[in-house]
């Protein structure tokens, strides 16, 4: 079997030298264990946080040890009565092709033959739930709201914008990093307006795209985007702080929004941090609603797929640079 180890903690942008692909013998399963052959693994922005020591909501990866992350796989050997051979499972044990796991470390996936298995890593998995809980609960979205989402062509952002559209937003505005992504947002995804944040000051681009202002800002990016959005929000506007990817490779603290206190007071804003793991109680409602939208064709899902375990690091590094449209996944084996 092969697995990726963290070789070094990066300073700034990670490089291929920070990772090592290692050959290992996996042990035979003992009572209560299963052997899982991974079918696809996820690379996610939060993994940049796991490469560093220091405060983060996810425990750091250890140098010289296997990295972990979400994956779907098939059970190829089982010594557990609960998880049979052939079962499809969700685990957080990838960055490797095969893993021997306790049966309670895997969650069996329901058979959804009509939907791709990789959706469990994206639209029907952690990023989809993040979008759902962040928009509908944390940002308290209401029909008629004008919503701005940054990182709008990514896994979370493309879901947020479409969820808002499907629930009756007055306008959905997105920002993303390329003209192609902007075209996808305003075309296939049905956003009202979108802009490439490289084209000028975010404040000016947002003012053009949302001349009437916004009620909700779903923040995947932080920094200048947050500053601009606070300026564009209406009184009683709401913000879900989901991510701050513009700062994930920063080597020093990043400046916060300007005039934060006076804006908060003048507009009585509600700015709330979001952590997906707080919202697992929504899982049933989320799965039913979102799989319904996918099946009816109302929700567009896109994935960017890299092939092979050896391409997991390129996929991760490219994700941080915006090579993905929709969810970035790494395909390791056929279903
Ligand atoms: P994405 O699919 O959105 O991929 C990351 C994207 O970030 C890239 O495609 C790139 O797109 C964009 N990006 C990279 N650098 C910058 C930059 N300097 N400024 C603006 N955009 C940049 O990832 P996810 O959908 O999985 O995650 C989106 C955000 O949500 C992340 O911040 C992540 O950490 C956060 N998150 C938080 C969770 C929580 O519980 N709080 C759970 C899940 C995700 P582009 O071409 O547009 O630049």
C-alpha cells in the first residue's frame, strides 16, 4: 500500500517537498476491523491548517506521519459483523490507497446508484453541509435577500449561491478568480452577477455587481473581500464567516476589515463564525433537500477530478491556487 506523509511544515505556500509518498505494508485486520480500498479522496482548504502547529479547529498532522482526510472507499476484507465486504463507506482516513480501520471509524453510505459516489465528498458531504448550514442557519437566509458569496465557483461557494437562488433570493452575487469561472456562475449556475476579483478593488467590483447592496455575505475568503462586503451590507445584514483562504498561506497576521466597530454599530450587523461540525443535526434535512435538487436538475454540480494517489499533492496545491471549478477530488480506483 502507499500513503502520503507530511515531510515538513511549510512556511508560506506549501511545495511538493513538504510531502512524501511512502510504501507501507498494512497489517492484517483484527477482530472488529475492516480493510478499505479507497475509491476517491478529498483535498480541502482546511488541510492547509493541518500542516501548521498552532490554533486550528482540526488537529495538526504530524511530520513523518500519514496525513488524513475525507474519502470514500469499498470494504475489501471485514472482521466486523456490522460492515460487510463490498460495503461503500465514508472515512477520514485517506491520503492512502488502502487502510485497516476499526469498523466504527467508517460510515456506511446508502446505495444511491443514480448519483456519483464522489458527491459524498462534495455537494452531499462536508462542503455541501457547510453551505447549507452556513446559509440557512448561520446567516439566517430569508426569501428576498440579496446574497453575496466569495469563492463562488468552489465546492462550498457554488452550493451557497445555488441554494440561495433556489430558495428565492432577490439577487445572488459571486466572486471568483477567473473569467471562465465568472461565466459559469452567471451562465449555468444562474447567478445574478459575478466578478473576477483580480479585475480591480473588490469594493468597486462589488458596488458594480450589487448596486443595491446586500443582505447576506457568505465569506470563504476573508481580507479585502470581507472589508468590501461589510461596506455593501444593509442595516441588519448578516455574515457567515466560513473561511479565509486569502490568508491561509500568510506568514504574518492579516489586517482585518476597516472601521469594523462603527460599521457593526451603524448597521447592527450579525457576523457569525461557522464550523460545519456544529451542524450535523441538519444532516437528514440537508441530504433530502439537496439530493432532491440534484435529481430534479435544478442544482448544477461540477467536480474537478485528478487521477491517482500520486496526484493527490498536485491536486491539493492546485486547489489552493484555484485550479478547481466545483469540488476538487482525487480518484484512486474505480467504484
Ligand atoms: P474551494 O472549492 O472553494 O477551493 C478553494 C478556492 O479558493 C480555489 O478554487 C480558489 O478559487 C480560491 N482562492 C484561493 N486563493 C484565493 C485568494 N487569495 N482569494 C480568493 N480566493 C482564493 O474550497 P471549499 O469550497 O472546500 O472551501 C471554501 C472555503 O470554505 C475555504 O475557505 C474553506 O476553508 C472553508 N470551509 C470552512 C468550513 C467550516 O466549517 N468553517 C468547512 C468547509 C470549508 P479562485 O479561482 O476563485 O481564486
